[in-house]
C-alpha cells in the first residue's frame, strides 16, 4: 500500500499539522544552525514546466540550506517533455533519482496526476495553472501568523485577479477553516472569484465589490494580486483590466494602522512603489518566510528530524 504523503492542495494537511509546520519554521528561523545537515544525502527534483523566480529559488534555497542537493529543470524545453514524453513517464523516471519533487505546471491537476503514479517520492504542488498554489498558502499563513499572531477573527480583502489567481484560491480555502474569518472579494466583474471557490463558503463569509477604496478601512489584511497576462487569450481584454486596481499612498491613508499588505509577487503596477516604504507593506518579508516554511515542509514530507 502506498503511504507516501504529498502536498497537492491546502486540505492535504489538517490545521493541527499546519501548526506543527509553522512551529518547525519558527525554530528554523530562530536556530538555523541546527538544520544545516538534516537533509544531507537527499535530492530535491525541481520540475518547473512554467517560469518561476520566487517559488523555484525558495525551494532550491530551502533544500540547500538543509544540506541537501537539487537537480531538475526550469524550462521544459530542456527536458524530454519537449520530445513528447508524458508527464507520468517523466516523474516515474525522476523518482529513480530523487527523494522528493516540487512541480509547477501550466495545466490544472498535473501535480495530482503525477502523484498518483509515485511509489517512493513525495510530490509538492508549486502551482498548477489557475488552480492552486498551496506552498504559497503556507508562506502566506506563516506571514499572517508572524504579523497578526492569529488566524481567527480577521477581515481579509483579496484584490485583483480573483478568477485566475491560484494563490488567492488556495489562501481562501485555507483561511476559511478558521473561526470568524470574513473575506472581501475585490475585483472587476470580468475577474470575479469563481463559483467553485465561493460554493465552499457560507454566503455570510464573503462580500463582493469592485471598489477597493470603499472597503480598505475595514481590512486587517489586504492581499493584492496582479492581472496575469499569461491567463488571457485576448491581449485586448488583458490591457483593459491590467490597471483596474492600483494601491497607492492615497488609498493607504484610509487603511487601519495595523493592516498588512501582502502580495505573492511578481508585482507589475498594481502596487505603486511608494507603498514599499510603508511599514504595513510586508510582501518582500513574505518571500523570506516562504523559504523557511518550505524548509519545514520538505522536512515534514521526508520525515527527517534534527539529531
């Protein structure tokens, strides 16, 4: 029987297991020297069928900081996928060489499909099309935990591309499991939150609006996202929507003093650079939390412990 643990979607871990990962990440932050060799002799396969900077670098940095090594590719044209090899054949081959794999793929469900054929190698979903991005969710939750010291009793505004925003889909799924969390879905009509996400929530849990300025004062957390050119078939439609929301210092004046602004990055122009100087803008710190929580996730899936 296959007992391998994968991380494909936020629901693959319980809230209690999330807490264990966050406690481990906190300990890594506080005493990194304890973890320098815990993955010595282990190999991470980095399988990126879609471009990435932060996610790929943070995973590779995470494995190297744990004493392990990394193999893989950041461009599918450099793999046998370019020759027509199936995804399942690729990962079954990689399983012979590596101990754990992280995969980003443009097609929804690709990491889940790959995981079903594994017998020894855990797979981590690093983003599948416009579907989910669960390790970004771990990053986001660790950031929220650091700045808010809680997951309950929060008003969270998610703003921008809610239709294709996989980081937002994952975050809403994860945060909806906590008590008294309310969401404000802020988007143009064309980029509204999909029904399959809203159907998982009680109607009392969310409100939809297209006016960021009118609701920013209610928020404990503002999670911004870019309008993703790569998800649009029509360039004209992308250009029409790309500048719909821009967060600037003027809008920030209406926000709570302890609100935090998050963003999975890359940013295009949805957050003016002037906001970077605001202490409430935590998106660059968020990227560092991503490395630490991915270190904790790798350790958890490989079942390695500090000696």
